[in-house]
C-alpha cells in the first residue's frame, strides 16, 4: 500500500521534472514536486519554490523552511511525518507571484498528490494555496479557521515568509499552528464516526409465542 503510494508519487515527481506545461520551466533549475511522508496525516501546501528550493529540488529548504521547521517543532511534529508541496512546482523568476495559468498547469499534479496521500488535514500556507479551498475571502479573516468536509480538514495559515517579513503575524501564526493537533483529532473522530455503523438497540426477546398485538390507540 505505502509502496504503491510511493511509486505513484515518484511517477508524478518524474513528470514534474520534465514538465513544460507553462513558461516557468524555462528559467528554473529544477522542478520541485514536493516531498515527505507518503502516508502523512498532514499535507502542507505552499506557494512556489524560491531560490534554495529551485537549487535543491526540494520544498521549503530556505528561510521560510527553517521557520516552518520551528513551527512544526512547537507541536512536536517532524518534517518526515508530513508531506509538503506547492501550488506551482517551478520557481517563478525573481520570486514573483505565480500566475493563474501557471497554477492551473500544475493543478493536476497537486490534485493527484492529494488523492494518493489522502491526508486528514490540508494546511494551506499563504493566499495562493488558500484560494484552492477558500476562493473568496481574505487570509487575514480566514487564517486559523478550519473547514471540514466528509474526508478532511482544510486549515488556512499565513505563509511563513509573510510571518518572517511582518513579525506581528508570528503571534497568529504560532497560535494557529498550535491548534493542528486538536483539529487532527477532530477529523479522526469524524472519520471514525462515519466508518462505524450505527448501533441498533439491543434485540428484545419478546417472542413468547403469542401473536403480535395491535397497540391500543384509545
Ligand atoms: N515558499 C513556498 O511557498 N514554497 C517553498 O517551497 C518555499 C518557499
């Protein structure tokens, strides 16, 4: 099962490496498909690779990544327990925002990664990944508020780079991160409740041989 997931994710990574579906591959050094635990309960989705990620072909390995590690450490979660991906899988020139058609070109890769990993929780980092699940609304209003569907929780957070740029955001960022374990527990309960058949009241042995009687109404 996990080998099957690993093989399918590796096949996507290979496609990303050679992807020419949008212009971003022209200036990028490496595709950054995403990496982590193929059985992760939590999938983090960021924006797009930066300089370090482009050099190494790995997500969140620069300053934002160091801050993400610090945040994960606050809830005793290690990188190798989670999966991390981005909405755009090649670095935009000069770290500009990814354009809608570039995000759209990458969407099938990310959709498949989500389908394969089937995480309990998708944590979006920044407004571009938030827009996948919360197409309207501002991150300043929506961050830290989970939404649940029948499979998982979607949890929008600020982007770590935004919190590095604006120290005031770190208070919210850290408070939001600390709610992840509680939200994860909630999803586990919801999935458990859905997979457990409703319990019937205990059968009553009232078959004493007499024919059933119509209950008296008056
Ligand atoms: N910022 C992102 O959104 N993704 C990365 O992988 C690195 C920095």
